[in-house]
C-alpha cells in the first residue's frame, strides 16, 4: 500500500470500525454508499466490486480483531492499536477509550468518517481531494488499477461534510 493513506471510520447500528485505506478508497466507499449500504458488511460487499483485495484485507483484519477481543480491547492488542505506523495498521472495532483515541488520529491524507446511520460522509481532515456527490474511479484487480471505471452518485439524503 502507498504511504498516501486515509484513516476511515465507519459507523453503523452495531458500532464503529476504523481502518487505513488508499487514496482511491474514498471514492470506493462513496460508491458503496451510493448503492444503499446500511452496515459494514454491506459497505464492504459493495466495495469488493471496485477493489476486492482492499475490502478482503479489511474483513480479514476485523476477523482477527474479533478473534482476540471480545467486547473489550485485550492487553495484547492494545500496543497494536496504539501503533503509529499507519502502513501496517490493522482494522479494529472502536470499543473503548484506547480504540476511540486511535481512531481519531488522521493518517497522512486525513481522517474520513462514514456514518451509515446518519447517511453522512464527514471529511474531518482531507489533504487529498474533496469528495463530490458524483464521481468516478478506477476498478482495481489484485490491488492494481485496471482500465475499467466505475461511476457513483450519492442519492438524497446522503450528505458530504464539508
């Protein structure tokens, strides 16, 4: 993965997750939202269409986190969550003050919160490019860009802040 990464936080009815993603991930997740994703599983399911390797990595990271952390952050995982190395940082669920604090630290390109409940994409810090309600991106295969493009349009009531 490039050093140009975002920290993404996703909120749904079951809680919140946090993970690192590439610059193109912003459009991938916006496109997933445009299809009506209502929870993390839906969001990652739609994201798979545009960058399967990245979506699979997020799922795998959450699976590992869930295996070792039952409702609270285990002592052995705390150093992994607190690590400042964004490039190897694994996805995690936001379950306590340690995970909440780490989830609010932007990566190199910034911090994006996708609130599926409120239908909001909040660009807390974005030093890459502002996200539009309508856009297009390049589909990835095995983590590499292809010639194929996808388009998206966020329907009402979705909002992008700011």
